C-alpha cells in the first residue's frame, strides 16, 4: 500500500513537471476611460476559457466593473484582490468562479479604492501584484489583468506584473490621445524594472465600419503599433453593452452575436500568438 502511494505520487510529480504550466500574464491597459478594457477583459477571458485555457481575471479597478459584469456583488464580497495586494490573503483565497467553466476571478471590492493611497508608503509598492501572483502562476494558463483608467500605482502594479500588454483602442477621433504617454510609461518600466515586458499590441474596439473616421484611426494607429494590431476587430455591438447588466460574459449572454464572434476570434489569435512564441523561445 505504502509503495503504491509513493509510486502514485512520483507519477503525479512527473506529470506536473512535464506539464509545468507558467501562466502568461497579460495586462489590459489604457489610461483613457471607457475604451473597452473591461469588456475585453471579461469576454476575451471567457473565450480563452471556452477554447480550453484555464484563465484567471484580476479586477484591478476600484470601479469593479469586471467583477460586477460577471455577476459578482461588489458590496457583498468580503475579500478580493486588495487583500492580496496588502498581503493579508493569498490570491487563491480570494478567487471566485465567474460562471464560465475554466474562468475564475480575483474580484475588486470596495476596499480597493483605498489602495491608491495606502500603497504609496509600502515596501515594494510597484511589485505587490507581481509578488502576489507568483503563488498561482502554475495554476493557470493565462492571467488577464483589467487595469483602471489612470497611470496610478494600481496600473503600475498591473504593468510590472505583466509579461504582455494589450491596449484596447476605441475607434474614434480622440482615441490616440494619451497613447504616447502610455507607451512612455511602458518604456520606463522596461528600462528600470522589467526589460522583457512585451507590448502585444492594440485591439480596436467599438469599430463601426460605416464611419470613415474608423479607417483614419486605423491608419494613425499603425504609426504607433506597426505590425502590432490584432486582426480581430471588435465591432460596436449592443449585445456587448447589455451583457454586463445580466452579469454574464458574451459567450453565455449572446453567443451568436457579432461581438461574441469578435472576442472568440481575438482569443484564438492570442492563443496562436502565445503558442508561436513558445516554439520560438524553445528554438533560441
Ligand atoms: N464593442 C462594444 N460595443 C458596444 N458597447 C461597448 C463595446 N465595448 C464596450 N462597450 C460599452 O462601452 C462602455 C465602456 O466600456 P468598458 O467599461 O469596457 O471600458 P473601460 O475601458 O473598461 O472603461 P473604464 O476606463 O471606465 O474602466 C461600457 O458601457 C461598455 O458596455
Ligand atoms: Mg474598465
């Protein structure tokens, strides 16, 4: 019996080593408000899970839109990502299901609103999220971080914790305002803290092909992100704006909608990119 248990443990250990997952951590960032960060975080996350990935969404925004959009009650949660940032709880202790199989959430609670002030004086203040995520890095394939619309300490934590950065850009005239400042901030983090931080690129959101403006925004955007704009473009789609009030990802609310198709395509494109990157790194 004893031998049998030891053998089983060895086999399990070998299996874990063979399949040693290291989550890809992807921050969804743009300090401009209302550009589709949270819509992207929820629905990309849901489709990554639908396509077989084990996904965690970290809601790093005190507005808690990612949490409420997945049906979690901001007022009734007694712990969330704030507790992990200050070190009182492990991330695995605050994670809750999202309603989509394979997709879990580290929610934002009311306490997170205080973090902007409270984190100013703590040790390793830019690394709090990065440090906290170490503990679950082997439990997920992909961790998405929904950042707030500012370049404050929470977003800096989101950037420092990330391997990759995805920048949703709304297809409208003022969309490119602030992109320079965001790219400068990312550059500073690369120079001082994290050399290999990778800008995955921009995702065009709320695209309306009837307006000429969207085409112009696209041309401008190529100047900021040459070769780095996702092929999957998210259309303006009323189903995407309705889904959060039902507490559901689009994959569960309106899977036949154009918005759902776009996020499913974006998820596939991201998975392909990460696979190709893995092969490239192996060959180095
Ligand atoms: N493709 C879309 N089609 C229609 N409505 C959308 C689309 N994407 C987002 N919206 C709506 O636009 C609003 C802003 O989107 P969202 O909350 O995702 O942006 P955000 O960048 O996270 O905002 P914030 O900066 O406040 O966190 C929301 O009401 C959302 O439902
Ligand atoms: Mg948001």
